[in-house]
C-alpha cells in the first residue's frame, strides 16, 4: 500500500501533530507526505497545489490521507487517482472534507486515537499534598485568556495560592509534568489544541470543557473533570475540587492511568493501517 499524506493550508495544531507523528511512524518508500503552501504557520516542505498534483501523479498512491480543514482541492483528488479519507476522530460534527468521488472511498474512520509523542509517557506523577499549586493552559486567543482571568478571580476567593501559567506554545513534557493540573477551556468543537491527551499521558490531572472532542478523549468524562463551556464559575469549582479534594479527584486519576496507553503513536498506527485497508480494499 502506498499512502500519500497531504496537510491542507488551514491546519490546526492538532492537525499538524497528527500529520507529524503519522509521518514519523510511517516513514519509508511506501509512504510520502506534503504540505500545501497557504495561510497558517509556515511548514517545511510546503509546495504549490499544481506542483503537488504533479508529484502525486508520479507517486501513484494507493490511498490519499488528508489532514486539516476546508475543501480538498479537486486537482489533488484527480492527481492521486485513489480513494481518500480525512481523520475526524475527534470531531463528530466536522463536515466531510470536500466531496468524495462516487465509489472511490468506502468509509471514514472514527476509532483512530489521537497520537501523543513518546516523551509524554513518563510514569504518572505521584499525588502529594499541594502547596502553592500551579495549573497550566495553552493560550489560543484573547477569549481563552479572558476566561482564565475570570476563573482565576473566582478561585482566589477560596484559595489565593493557586498560580495559573498560560503557555503561548505547546509546553514540553518536562514543563507540563511540573504542573499540578492541566485546564482546557475549549471554545467549541473546532478548538482542538488543548493538549488534553498529553496531560493524560503524563499523569497530570485534567479539567476541560465538555465538548464532544474532550468526551471522546477522556472516555466520556471518566478520566477528567468536564464542565460546561464558557462558565467561569463551573470551571473554578472543578479546578478547586481537582486540586484540593482528593476523594473526588482520585477516580479521575485512576481512569486516566487506565486509558493513557491508547494515545501511543504505535496504537494509532495499528488503527490507521486497519482503516487504510478498509478504505482501499
């Protein structure tokens, strides 16, 4: 099977992560990858659509795997001349990318897990009494920063020793492992850069907005405390509970330790190969 991977210009951090780890796991002559030039962060190896269409024809893939959002250029589908699919494992509400040529693709896959880099799979952190705990969040715009400020103010009504670190870029495994809690105040179903799976893999407790994506990531809320979106009061209550009420937080920690292995790139690779076989078979 010859797999071609294409990252669309409108990719998110989640799309880039999946693309990068899938490419690393499948590096070899039977798999190749490209990124389309366009808006969004500059990516090494990006090529114009016309040139990519030519390279796809020369590669002659058995299957085309598309990453990102927005319409898939018809020229790429035609050039690939193969079934194609899009990874929507975390977004049940995302519409099908583009329009699949009739009869060329049997199904999309929904059971392929989100991958997490191997450096995040350290032993789970040991629980201990908290003094001056630090929580972390990936800042993805002014809306989330404002919500964190409102939530922080509510937390300080009960505890004034809680620090909140906002990361401008995804933290390293060592930086995240130093935290006592990871918080993902996602805006909506398309806000997929919360690094919930990385925190679960490290054994860092998680509080997150109850989106379909986070429900899937956390085994329907068993592995993290989920709360309604855009509600600083609910978010503050969940944070204080996870930090200072071990009898309430321990079940979440136990459930997280049970599911962390599902996010290893090797597990995703196995599921990907099964999906590829179904689509191209």
